[in-house]
């Protein structure tokens, strides 16, 4: 066997190594990334200028440390700098990345109903990446929600139906690749959280659902730093959906100002969780063939949430949501 050659010249350090070192230098040496460092690091990730080992190390170190508002803002800026999106008017940016496992995705009916009233809603998601969950992508055809694979299709769908679903893989594939590492790394990376803040078309309001406590405030602050209007909640199952059985805290950012609002539960008693999720229930409830007490409350409260994000008062938002639901086109 031929012996391996000796390394006699010290190799140069990879340019991305500095960012791994910042996060991983131990309890005393590690620190947060600055906003500029975060933008530069994400830029290299998106440009494919890192090794696979660096990508995994960076994502897991960031996950362990927990990303902050400055980092989220810097990451978002790097993504936006690389977007090749035309100017498309959007009222609501509606990210849907978590999937549902306890209740049906009632938020899809909320978005569909709001679109029927002329609000332009841009849905985007990252595919069915976790077993045992029901994802938006799996229900688009059944609910007649346009699946758009490029920006031209998005613009057309928004003009025709005021509603479009655009997979992340089609407009930022490297981010999708990072999300897909979930089953390789064994943990969700911070990209699952980042995707919710991107608001790629700069909608009038970006809705965000962040499940883990404490992250809601970081996302609200990141949106404020970016100059976005945003509304962040701990949505049911991690999706943008009000749980009518629970108290909801709204974390808002408007014109550079942060605000908070508390919504009381809509039901005095908790509803019984369904034994299994039957997507056909969404269709029959939309058509009015079946009443679903939990679903109807969730749909109308989620519509009210979206309207609140657009500046409508809470009382008026709930009144409009009820009117919109009554006036919906019941055909699928």
C-alpha cells in the first residue's frame, strides 16, 4: 500500500470557516452573528460557496444557539438580494411550512374565502418534509387553489383568483435543499423558521406562525428591522391558524412600531380533537353540507387575524370575517 503524501504546506482556511467559528467557539468564545455577518454567511450558502460539512455544522450550531432578530434580518436580506421576482402586488404573504397533525388545515379555507373577497394572497411552502403531517401542497387540487411553478403563473393566478401557491423549491431552491436536510440531520434547521419571514413579494402584511415560545418576538423584531408590516402568532400546529380553544397573543409590527394584542378563546370548552384527519371534511364544510364547530371558528378567526394584520380593528375584523364566510362562493 502506498503511503499517503504528507501535508507540508498549511492549506488556506475556507472563507466560510469564520462563520462556523463564530457560532461554535465554545461557551465563552461563541457569539451571535451581526446582521452584516448573517447576510454574508447566508449569501455564501445561497451561492453554493460552502462545503457540505460547513452547511450542516452552521445550521446545527445556529439551531443550538437559537437565531436572533439581527441574524434573521441579515439572512432575509441575503435571500431578497438574490430573488429574481417581478413586481407583483400582494396583500398578504402567507407562508405554510409546518403541516398539520392535530387538526385539519382550516387556514386554507380562510385564505380561499379572503381571496374570494378580492384580497391578493401569496401562499408558499416547503413540501411534505415530516411524516405524519398534512401539508398544503397535498390539498391544492381538491380546494382549487392554483399551484404556480414560476412568477408568471403567480401573477396570472393572483389576477384571476387572487390566490396562488408557489413552492419554495421553484424560487429559492437552495433554501429548499436546507429544509430537506431535516431527515439527514435529525432536527429542523433554522431555515424552517427563516422561510416564514421572507415575504418575497413585499406584501402589505406578512403573516407568520412561530410555534416555539420566545421566537415570536424575535420574528416580530426582525420584520420591524426590515421595515415590513407583519403579524406573528403561535398558530395551531405551527401554521397561520387561530386555535379557537386557546388564548392567542398577536405580535405586530407596523410602520416600524411594535404592538401586542391578546385575543380570548372563542369557545368556553375545548373541542374534541378528531381521531383522524379527513381532508374531504374541508370540502363539505366549504360547500355548507356539514357544520364543523371547531373548523368554522378556526376559519373565521383566522380570517379576522389576516384582516387585523391589514389594519382593521379586531371587532370589525371578526364582523367582516363572518360576512365574507356567508357570502362565499360555495363551489370548489
